[in-house]
C-alpha cells in the first residue's frame, strides 16, 4: 500500500463528511464513490483518502500514518494531538457550551466553583477551569451527557450545542460558551521532510485556498444609467475596481465585479435606487489570486 501519495483522513460518516467531500470536489479532485470503503485513491491527483471516525483522525496525523486530516477543532483540542493547523475551513461550526438546569441562574463563570460538570470533553473543560482559576469537578461521560443532571450525577454539563432543543428536552438551558469550533485541515509535523509530499501539499493548499475564496465571493453583473456610475462604484464592496463596459444604448453601462457573498443583500436596494437593472449574481467556481 505505501506509495508516494499524500494521505488525507476525513470523517467516514457524520456531520463533516459531506462538506469535506464537497471541498475536495471544489479543488478539482475526482474522488470515486466511497461507499463502505475505508480507503480510496483520487483519480486525478496523487492523493489517497482515508475514511475514519473523527476521534481517530488527530492521532493518525500526529503519527504520520495520515499526512493530513480534516477534523473539528473541538476534537483536535480534546485529543491534545501534536499537529499543525494548516487551514481553517469555515464549515462544521459549533459551540461547546455549559448547560444548566432551566430553573437555575449562572450569572458569571465563578458560579461553576464547587459544581460537578459532566462532559465528553474533559480536557477542554479542565483547561478552561484552570485558565480561569475555577475549582469544579469534571466527570467524563461518553454520549447522552444531557441526562446527567436529572439523574443527579452532575450539576451542569458541557456539550456541543446548536439549537438547544436537546437541552430543552432534558430541562436544561444554554449558559457560557467554552469553545467556538470549526473544521480545520491538520498536518503531520514532519510532512515537509518529504520533498515530494511537500510539493503535493502546497499544490493542494493553493487549490483549497482558491476554493474557499470563491465560496465567499459572488460575481455581480448589472446595467446602470451612465450618470449613476460614480455612486454605484461607491456602493459596490469590491476589493478591486469594477469592470465598466459600454452598451449599445449609450446612456447605459454594464458593470461587473467580484463581491463578498454575504454583502449582496445589503447593497441590493441601494443599487436599485441608483437605477441599476438586470442585476445578476453568479456563483464563482475558483479564484486564483
Ligand atoms: P464519529 O462517528 O466520526 O465519531 P461523531 O458522532 O463523533 O462521529 P458528528 O456528530 O458527526 O461526530 O460531528 C462531527 C463534528 O462536527 C463535531 O466534532 C463538530 O466539530 C462538528 N459539528 C458541527 N455542528 C455540530 C453540532 N450541531 N453538533 C455536534 N457537532 C457538530
Ligand atoms: Zn466522534
């Protein structure tokens, strides 16, 4: 099995799987249908993909069994593995939060003193307590942490929370955030010792960066009255100067620009007010800076 290919470990089946495969696709990588396989070779790039449980990924990358991995920061910090973070990937965002019984109040973090906290993240929780000089008892539970307060095992919990519905079902509510997490690309510390792999990695990283840039940007096109040009250029939040093209109707101009994807709905109305028409907003596949 050992070949010169770069080995990337991703979650086999879970919340990060789809988005990670999507990211590889954006990078132009042709990953064959992976169903039920632990290992696939990318058809058009010197890379193999390993499908693992997310909890195992940091250790595989620490040991260099995998050169790279994609994993949540929550898992990475909990495992305390020694790896480099090569890139934050912007998906799989979640918060590790304290949950408390719904009828209790926790005004400030000092309220954690003397309490018992159940969590599947004992290392992250303990580091937080140490950093804040708090004295609580941490008990490690794997799975269904939310039921521990009602069973009298713990006063509070610390768990990944998104909507809070699971908390509510267990008569708990959200309190402080301990950690904000997103998916990250991690790298074996000694990957660059291997020249061949270092080169493949730098190619991959450039593709990932251009894919991430493109995802956060949109291509904006519209027609505007010639006399609105100055105002419209001020409205458009582009980094570079927009492209201005003439039209057959000499009172009109066509404008094209790359803008941050989340800004469009903020400027749409202003553009209309300045007489912009035929506004098109298009996805961008890649941006090579
Ligand atoms: P595995 O079988 O691989 O061990 P898992 O059940 O531990 O999977 P998932 O629930 O699939 O893990 O979550 C994977 C990662 O997705 C989490 O570690 C976290 O980084 C991220 N994530 C994003 N949103 C959420 C959420 N709402 N709840 C839990 N995890 C989330
Ligand atoms: Zn897991």
